[in-house]
C-alpha cells in the first residue's frame, strides 16, 4: 500500500533529481506533513527514495515507479487508475473463493465495466493499460497465425484496435471491423489512421451482447471470454454464432489455463471479473453448447494461445 500511495501521489516523479523536503511536497499535494514523513521514511526503507541534502530524492531503483519509464507498474499501483483500483478487489478474494463470484462489485457497488462507463478517467487508463500490456505480444500474435485466410475479420471487444491494426498492416488483403463500447470504439479510428489502415478498417460502437456485424470470415475474441463467467460467455458466443457464416471461424485468443496462464493472473480474473483462464477442455465444453467444434490450438506467444472454432456441419 505504501508503493500504491506513493505512485498515486506521484512521489517517485516529484522527487526525481534533486528531490525536495517533506514540507514542500506536503504543501504542494495538500497532504499531512507528519503522515507524509512516515510514508517517505518507509519508502526509504524500501529503497524507493533516499535522504538527500534537499530532503528526499528518488533512487535509481525507485525510478521504476516513475510514469515515463514505459513499464506497466504504475497502471497496477495507481489507486485512481483502472488496474490499481481493480487490484484492491483482492481484499474480496475470500468471498470470491467461497462463492465463485467476482469481488469487484462487492467492493465498489457495481461491476468493473459499469465503473469504467461512469468514470472516463478509469476508462482511459484501462484502454492505455490494454495497449501497454500488448506492446510485446502483438508481433508474436500477428506472426504466429495465418490471418490471411480471412478476407474480413470482426474484432469483438477490440479495444483501441492495436491488434487489429497490426494484423491489417501485415496483411493488405484483409478488411477489419472493430466492435467495442464507446468512447473506446471511436478512439480506435485514431489507431487505424496511425497505422495507415483506416481505408480497410471499420468501427462499430456497441455491445457484444447485442447482434454483431454479420457475414465476416472470422470473429476474433481476444482476451474477452476470460472477463466473464460462463453465463455471459455463453451469451457472447450466442451472438458470434448468429453472425458467423457456415464457413466462418471464431478465433479465441487468451492465456489458456494450464498452458499459457499465470496463476496470479487467474485469481485476478476471478476477483475482478468473476471470470477465469479456461482450460482447453473448458473452452470445448463452452463452445460445443453452440454447435462449435475446436479445430486447433496454437501457442502464439509465451502468454497467449489461439483456439480456432468452426461450426459443426
Ligand atoms: C480485456 S479488454 C481486451 C481488449 C482487446 N481485445 C485486446 O486484446 O487488447 C476487453 C474489452 O472488452 C470490451 N467490452 C467490455 N464489455 C463490452 C460489451 N458489452 N460490448 C463490447 N465490448 C465490451 C472492453 O471495452 C475492452 O475493450
């Protein structure tokens, strides 16, 4: 919590370089100087800051908590960002393990997506987190599968469109259609323009619990089903099966349980969303209820697999 509060107050950034006195920083931030001194004392114990002639300054090690370092730590630690706020749902882990339900709504009074819809800052930080977390994954996901088989791909819950844009940029024959909630969906237009693929990319703002754009060759669900319990996952697959033509495919990209998923992240999906990293047999059980057959599983990267489903003939 000391690290979370330090990041939320921006202390590693503020104390970089020469640093500052506790009194100066307390005045700037409008916090208790006595309490801030306690926090800084503990941050010094942790090696994040050190004593300096000017008061405290951030150590070389502590700069990993600065916002411009390009790592994802601040997303998960900042209490006013989606990731940091969501991690506090871990205080409800006992409830989640007891009931099998998520803990986020119990802690915050509404589920994660409703919280984001109400708070644009949380929504923006979540979208940024999604972009940051995929920076190293996208090349492997694009290179690891024969996307060119599909002239038209719908990316369901495609976020800011970084994955779809990379697929389109690598395959000039493919047309893409991204669906997500607004404002995220509309902002994806900027991603497509930045990748010079806007002439082949279409965006729809809407919910994947409603009818989806019909007739595409592939429906991509990247890190979608693990956000949901079985009831909601079935509703999403219902919509996919309604929209996909008989020769089309449903492509699930996720950290598959027991294969590419980390155990800590698995618990995070449970407490934050009431979801989980399903194993291959669990995906098969889920999909077979919709007449879907698993055609193959590919390990795309160290963290993501792709499961290809088709309609049973
Ligand atoms: C974990 S993110 C994955 C984003 C993207 N597929 C990726 O891999 O970077 C889940 C996405 O689902 C979207 N989402 C959540 N509920 C939705 C709904 N009811 N309809 C459409 N999109 C939704 C979120 O806005 C978010 O962009």
